[in-house]
């Protein structure tokens, strides 16, 4: 299961990075920045804005991208 998850993340992270960076620049966010739903210690989420370079690390530890409406879970 962990191997499949790792493979899925390896394939999807570059695509999500590209989509996130493109969306951020189109939506008027600072260039090279993306919005991320950051998972807190109690399992809730709040939106933060991070460097596109940091996106894979955030996704790797449980953060997610906002939905198509820009909302966090």
C-alpha cells in the first residue's frame, strides 16, 4: 500500500505543482506562490501561501490543495 501511495505521489506531485503554480499566477497571487490547505495538529485545515518550491514537501506531510472553488476541507 505504501509503495502504491509513493508511486501515486511521485506521479501526481509534478502535475499538481504545475497546476498550482499556474493557478496562482492567473489568480493574482504573488509569482511563484501557491495556496495550500495546511493540516494542523488537531486535523483541521487552514489556508497558507507558500513558495511553489515548497509545495511537494507540504503535500508530502498531509497538506492538500484547495478545491476547485478555493476552499479548504
